[in-house]
């Protein structure tokens, strides 16, 4: 996901051949460019989920106001959750932390916080920054009791500058009380307590968003196989580009040339030697290696396409059978499960808002992430055969239109009866010959 330059700089991704010099290796690697199939798939998956806005309903006005600027940085619910989703597709899981600004001294109750106008907000926490999640079974529910999060904050320095500071925030839930501590390293790199406080929270509001759940607050990258195939593809691209460049330039060979002869090689130059046995020629490869590398690249791309990575663009020409299968209902089933899981996680976030604000958590609002991906049923060949059957009179006009609607060629709201009435009002079709 970091791109071409990162892969070029790591020999574990592009190994150097045992007899390959450093100079040749660097030249070979510089010719390789990453086709980021993982990024394409993540973009496609998030695009499907958020092709329609998240539907929210039964939400109190206090929370409805919050989600218009959910992170206090100007982002509304949809773009915020889209970013969380993209990270979850990359790592298998991502997190949202619901928090409140630290109240001033003396404000210890929910009423105090309301009087000061403090409001809860959501923070996107990447899984790489979650150092620990410790849970216990409380009331039959797996409940977080301790969480450690790595944070990066900026602090003003000398009035004009800023300093980046790394700290660890620890959340504790003990006997129904939620408190927090922050730790920073001193000059000796020892972690020391920096700040602490007690909240009015009823729980640690860390909400996981899963795309490939393997345990409580644990996930694995759903596109791991695709990532490995992408590395393989990147490797072979470097080999193919290098082999292609070698084939484009013939290698000059000379036999029977005296060592003292000075040869100038280049256009408009004459090769000469004092030896009567001297011979000059160009040696060129047969290109078999280039063909083999190209075929290997196609095989890898075909494998990646079969896993659903290759983007399918509607109305962009002929669509392969493999690409058509990618967008079938069966292959979208997993994505629909992710959408339902995201809906539940968003509702958990709403419930955290409600608890902090002292509202009824059972009426915090409902969320529905899009799981209607407009899947096109059947094939183009089947559509042609359907038209032939209608032309031959093998199926009725009504059934023909119903099938087109089922295939997604006509909108769901298409009214066949209303269409018949409109056709009757329009008169005979253009170009038809009136009866006499």
C-alpha cells in the first residue's frame, strides 16, 4: 500500500540474483512499477459500500447534530466511516474511539460537562496503534477492561514552532469506573506517567470495524493472498522490463582483434583492425525469455482477477466471464456481511454517544450501510438469446420485460402496466405501416 518506491527499497520484495552486480540490480529494479491490485480492490469494495449514503433513522437530535461533524475536524458520518472502512479492508480490522475533551478542574459530573458545552466525538484509530486490548466476560458480554493506544500529538514550542510527541494512553475499566492515564518517555527513554483523569463513561468506547474477524478485537488482512500475488507480479515485471531492454540492444562481438587496436563504437563509425583475421558482428537474443516473462505476468494477472481484484467497469467494452463472475451475488455475499457488520458497529458508536450524553441507549439511532450492489444477473450472451426468444414469439412481452427487470436492465420501479397504457396513448410505433 505504500507504493512503488517502498518496494524498490526492500530486497526481500525484489531479491538480488547471486551473480548480479549492485549496479545491474539497481537498474533492473528502477524499471519496475507497482500495479497495486490490493489498492484497487480496497477502492472497489469501499466504493460499493458507500455508493449510497449510510441510512440513519430513529436518531435523537443531539446525536444527529454530532454526526454532522463527527470527528470535530469537519467530517460528516459518511466520509469518516469510509476512511475507517478503507483501513479495515487493508488490515482486516480498524477502530473508532469515542471520547470527550478533557474537562477543566472542578467538572466531575455529566451535568458539569453539559454546562460547559463539551460534546463527545469519534477518533479513527489505526490497528497498528492499538498496543493492547484486554477484555473480561461481564454480564455475559465480552467487555473491554484495559486498552493501550499509541498516540502522536503536537505541542507548541517557543510560541511559533511545534513539537511531535509520542505517548501511550491507557484506558482502565475498574468496578464500573473508567479512567485513563498517559505515559511519555523521559530523556533516558523510560516511560513516565504524564497525565491522568477519571471520566463519567460507563465503558471503554473502543468500537471495532471488522472485514476479516479472527477474534475479539482481532483481524487479518482479507487480501493477503492478493498482496502476495502482487509482490510476485512486481518481481516478474522487473525481470520482464530488464529482459526487454537487453533484447532491444544488440551486443557487439569481435574475434581475432589485436589488443592494441583502438575501437570506436557508435553511429557513423568505422570498425577497423590491423589483424587480417578480425571479424565483427552483433549478437542478439531470440526473445524466448521475454515471451516467457510476459506469459508469466499474464498468468499472475489472471489469478489475481479470479480472486476479484480486477476492477470491472460497466459499459467499457467486452467483459470477460471471470470479471462477470466477480460481481455475482455469490461473490458479493462476503461484502454484504461486512456491510451488516459495519452497520452494527456504527450503532455501537451511536450508543456510546448516547451514554456520554445521558440519553436512552436503546433509542440512539439505527444505521444501515449499503449492501445493494446492483448486481447484474445473467450474461450478455443470455440477453441476446432472450431477445431472439421474444422475436420468435417463444415468450410473452410481459415476461420479456419482467426478465429484463430481474436482470437489472430495467429499474426496479419499472411499471409494466403503466408502460402498456403509455404505449397505447402514443399510438403506433414510428416507422410502422398503418392498416387500410
